[in-house]
C-alpha cells in the first residue's frame, strides 16, 4: 500500500514553502551562514589549539569559529521564524492565508513545519562551512570525535528550537518586530541580570531553567563543567525543548481562539 500525503497538507506546506522560496533573502541566508562558518572556523583553527585539560570550550579554542557560526545560524533562524509568521499580520495577508487553509491546526503545523525545516538548513550550512574551514587549515591537533559530533547535533537542535520560538512568538504577538526584539532583549539583557542576581543570592541553579542558559549548555558540550549557571548538555536540551513547546502551545492556542 502506497501512502500519500493528504492533498490539504501538501497544499498548505507548498504555500508556506513558496512564501520563502519566492523571496531573495531566504536564498542568501544559508550562503551567508556557510561563508561565515568557513572564514570564522579557518581563522580560529589557525590561531587556536586543540582540546586541552581544564580548557573551554572542551573542543578547543580552534573550534571557536564553529560556535560563532552556530550563533549566527540561531539568530537567523529566530529572525526568519518571526518574519514568516509575524510578517503575515504586518502585511495583512493572514486572512488570505486562512482563506486557502481554513483549518487553524493545519495552518499552524504548516508554518512551524516549514520554519523548522528552514532553520535546520541554516544550522547545517553553518556547520558544514565551519567543518570545511577546520579541515582546510588541517590542524592535526583538532579532535574530530564524538564530542564534536555532539556539539554539531546540539547546534542543529538549538537552531530548530529558536526558529520555532521565533515563529511561535510571531503568531502570539502578531508582530515580527516584537517577536525579534522580545527574545533578544531577554537573552542579552534580562537573563544575564537574572544570572547575576542568582549568583549573588547563591542560587545559581535557578539560571539553568532559562532558555539562554539552556542554549549555551546544549551547544557547548562538556564545556564549563564547574559553572553552576549551566546544566549538563542532555538536561539543557530538554529545557530548551520545553521552552519551545511552551511557545508553540501558546501560539497554537492563540491562533485557534482569536480572530485573524
């Protein structure tokens, strides 16, 4: 028996895909992530060293370029998710989208599914570019092992999660700008302040429950082992998935309950 995708699902997914593929910037972003990965990784590999005892990151300073490329991919995924979802309200195109996809659950699933796939692409291009940069420099002290593979996997997971968070906030706040500014303000202003307060109050374990801390710990595998602001990588990945689920559930409920 040959299983086929239902026509309405295929139609909704195709519509959301074309909203990205018909624009220029979604084609440029993966290329930019790849180029930044190549350049940053090549520079860090030339200037840095391989894994050393008691050194952070655990994969060695030669791989700092990889983390920079992943940071760019995460930011690009967040912005893309916010623009594709929140931009519908800015351009007043959501009623037309809902006309062709009246099922709110299907509409929500199509938007987040396409966003997740594109976010994964951004993470992959950044990592492939970084790996090419590391290999091109050919530093023999680099350790291409399980730890580095885990870092790459954590980076892909984080990219998908932040793309989904961006899209969910775009649907929840109904504004692409707010969906970008709100998480960036949290990550760079509010959460660091909470870290300082938690550290000063000698309750640093509270910080591991927040998305910024979870993102760092998910990607920086085995790094900063004595830092109580960061959870172990497996636990951090679970925390990040929980935050993604909370944002997605809120956006799904709001999309179903409110008029478009």
